[in-house]
């Protein structure tokens, strides 16, 4: 497993933007598909976005499609989630995750991910 650390969360007004980052502290992430998930109070953890090990074929939950963009910079061993046009319903703890196996496509299935960060809080006020 690899240690992941999210950053970039905070408090923003509705309609605003935030960029989350996910960095690995140890083994390189460049060969692993990555994903973002979120969990709001009283709700199950849900899929947000995923990207393949090569950076191709990003996939998004319908609720964020057109507003969020997932990207990765393998040279920096970092993944990003650009969040625009934020809504109060986007309020949650956001987690990044790395796939269990290398050279895989992105996936929406939490069980496919073997490493998770501690999460970063995103709060969107109305």
C-alpha cells in the first residue's frame, strides 16, 4: 500500500471553486489508476471521479459531470480534482484512492482501491 495525503479542502460559497490535490508519500503512483470519493454526514461514501494509470478515460459521477475535472501529473506523483460551480450538496469529506493493481483503467468500485487518504473537508455554503 501507499500513503496518500489530500489537501486543498476548505470553505467556499456556492458557485465557487476549489482544487484538491492527492500526493503519495512513498511509492510512485504513476502506474496506478486513481479515484476520488466523498462522504457527506449521514450518507454512504460515493464515487466522484476516476482516471486510468495513463491519465486517459476520466469518468465522473453524473452529479459532478461538467463541473469537476480529474487530472494527474505523474511527474509530480500527484492527482488533482478541480471543482467548479460548487453546490451546497457537494459538502463532504473527499478521499483520494489508488487502485490495488497497476496498469488498470479507472473504476467506480471502492473495493478495487487498496490505498486511501485520510480525507479533506469541503464545505459549500449557500
